[in-house]
């Protein structure tokens, strides 16, 4: 149960264990699983209702919106709103519609939720989403004007999300979301962004690949190359191959493009880490994130983002007055160096 929660697989595990014959699973566990299934169904319906209300309101105001992940992915890929864990809603809009979309959310009872304090917001304005929360239900909503952070993909890829869409009937409304090839690419990029720390993200990718087979892999690889995400796709596929019995999927994907040695090394490292005991500290993955980028320019951009740009922890640690905000750029690398040395010391003592 602990591992299932950690890897965002509790709903899927619950469904599989419900098929096991009576008596094989302790009664208290059966009770917990039943409650998980019930709460998952209720939460799925609640968030779906809120998502539909938001999309309809945006549409009424002439705002083109594209929900991603959350209920949309659950319905599209699993065919069941309760089979995927999600706590928030993600909605992509065009940059030109951002202000109008903010006004629409406020009208629906959402308020802005500050994830960074004002100092950090002013320092780094080039984020890719803004957080809101519903005043009554507490449901978080992330309003995106870019699907991923600028360090994860190149600007040329952004328009392609909009050009390759599909319709989905959800809660009695027609929702437009990512097309199958775009979804495969996005899931690979999202998993790579988080170093594939959860098996649940691999389950999403695996289910997507099987749901929409045959995938147009020439299209996926072309989009990945244009966006600087070819290695991210390769690593995701190798993990599916090595962990979720996806040799058939990987064989089809790599028919026209072979996985390079670096991708295989990264996938092996992630797989080994996922199979470790939960109480073992994971290794620092800054190097892995650099290796997941396709070219030196993408790696340099990511390195600058991590090493020099202030993050929430930096702002929270110092809380400098406006006149001294430039000091965050000096403090950031110092804090990272200190954190890394402490981490190395913990690992050395553990060894």
C-alpha cells in the first residue's frame, strides 16, 4: 500500500487486487482498498464537474482552452475517471487570452494562489503557469500559457500542441485536448522533468501507447527533435520496455530510430533507483537532467536555470527587501553548494 501511494498507483493496484479471490488479502486491507476506490470515484467526478464548468465558461468568453492530464487523461486513456490519481486541474490557454482567462476563473470562485512570494515573482517573470484555488472546494487549478517550462523544450514546439488536438466527450461537454502523438511526447517530457520518480507516470505512458496504437512514430520523433526532447522520448520508451513488458511498443518506436547508448544508461539508472527500497536516499539527479537534454545549448539553458535563477527556497530563506533582490542571484549557487555537500555527507555516512 505504501509503495502504491508513493508511485501514484493506488487506484490501479486497487482495481487489480479487487479481482483476487476472497481470502487472499487481509480484511483490513480489503476495506482500505474499497475506501480508496470510493474516494477516487467521488474525487474524479468532483474535479470533472469543475473542469467542465471552467472550460464552458472560457468558451463562452471566446477563450480557446485545452485541458491536459487530470480527468482528461483519465477518461481518454483509462476510460475511467477513478483509475488515475490527480488532485488539481491543468488548463492551457494562448498567451493572448491569459488575462481574460484569469478574470473568468475569478468569476467562477477561484482566487490566485501564490506559489512564490512577490520578490521571486518579480525576479523571474518567465514562468509557464499561474496557480489558482477554488475558494469553497479548495481545488487547485494551474492556468498554463506554456505547457512546460522553457528549460524543458524549445519555443518551436509550443504551437504544435494546438495544431494536433483531439476531441473528447467529458461530463456532457466536448473537450479538446492533446492528440495521441502529442500526448506521447508530453508524457515523456513530463516524466523526464521529474526524473521518472513515480511509476504511475510510466503507467500513463504505457496505457497511452497501447490505447492509441499504432502510434505515428515518425511524427513523434519529428516533434521531439524540433523540441529538443528526443532523448526524453527514448528514455521513456526504454523504461516501458524494461519495466512494463513493453518490448513490442519499443520495437515499433525504435524501428526507424535506434536508442543511443546514453539513453540506455539513463534508463538503467532510473530503473535501478525505482527498484530501491523507499528509505534509500535517491542520488542527486542534476547530471541526469543535463544528460536528458538533446544538445549543449539545451543543457546550458537548464544549467543556468538551476544554478543561477532564484527559486522559492532561496526567497524563503532570505526574504530580502526589494532593494536587495539582486543578492538572490549570489545566494542561489552558495545555497546549492551547501545543500549538495550536506547531501554527499549523508550518503557517505549511510554507506
